[in-house]
C-alpha cells in the first residue's frame, strides 16, 4: 500500500466507522477499487487497526465518561461489590457488553471464517442491500425508546449480542448495536452513544489480536514503510471520525435511519450488478 491508498482508505474508515453503512465493507470495496491486493496478512490487519484510530475519537469526544468516575453515593445498605459496581458502572457495562463479541470474534478468527469474509466483496454487497432494506423500516419497528430507559447489565449484554452480527462485513457494527439498543427501549441518541462506547474495548481487543497474530506468523511485514502507513492511517481516521461522529448523532436523532438505508441499497445494488455482469471492481491494477 502506498501513501495515497492509505490516506483514501483511512478517510473512508473515518467517515463510515460510526455511520450504519459498514466501515469494513466500505474499506474492502475501496481497497478493490484502488487495486490493493486482497488476501495479504498486512492488508487484513490494516483494515482492523486503523478502525481503532477512529475509535479513539470516542475517548476524545466523551472523555468525561471515560475518565471521571461516578461520585454519587451508592444506595444505603449496598455491599462492597455493589458499591464498586456503582462507582465503576460505566466500565462494568462495557465489560458486560463486550463479552459476546470476544467469544464470537475469537471463534470466527480461529475458524478462518473472518479472513474468508474479509476477502469477499460479494458478501459485502449482499449485506449492504439486506441491511439497507431493513433500515427503511427499523425506525417504525423500534422507535419507542424512552429517555427514562438507561443502559443496564441486561441491555448491555443484549446489545453485545447484536454486535456479534457485525462479524459479517457489510452488516455494520454501528447499525447492529444501535438497533440492538433500540430493541431494548433506548432512544436513538442513547443507543448511538452506547454503541460508540462499546466500540472502544471491542476494537482495542481486535487491534491487539491482529498485531499479535501478525508478529507471530511473520514479523517481516513490520517494515518502516508499513508501520508508517499504519500510523498515518490511524491519525487520518481519528481526525475524520471525530468530525463525522458529532454530525451523525445529531442527524440520527432528528431523521433516523431511512437515508442510510437507501444509500446502502444503491451502493450494494451497483456493486452486485457489476459483479454479476462479470466486471471487476478494480479501477487500478
């Protein structure tokens, strides 16, 4: 991968990480359009690692949530465990929510299913269309959230289960977790914010695993050029995601999912038409 390819892919990642359009799917499509070779271990790792760069923008934007503990008194008669949970409730809910993704993600990675899915543009296109059709109706199905409903252990775990669906490129981790929150009675805004928070431990774990796997299999990838590309990709994705995330929360709260649904259907439909007609997506050889 060269500088131009890295910057373009990182911009796509930053723009799409928090939108319900599948950032992984868009990066796979972009890589194909730019002629980036698929099946390469470094390319697979790059796809996940720069997502962590985008995720760090959550910590920056919501730093009070991550670094300021709950100082309100625990209910009277609480046990030591209950007092600890009260004080560190934000982190506890993230742990509960990330457990399903850890289990399913490890199984998918060890079975080789994840690598196979990451090489399939056809899977991305199909899931973009299927997810788009669903999003045209999900506001009507689940738009009964109440401000009184907050994230608790049960809701966090349920959202974590929905997140597992996003192991399939094209589904969108953001869409799966936000819809998961809405099915639990959360408002779109609260579901979106918890989706952002849950992305931090999820993508941190995925990034660490990818780095360890790369180093175990073959450390020859760790050239100064590749490391520079990773750093550049993370920085660009971080800056772009920071701008995109603030816009997305406001847009989603006001307008819902329908516009994103039509976008997914159009993009996925174009790609399917090209693939089924025997055309290659590669614009650059």
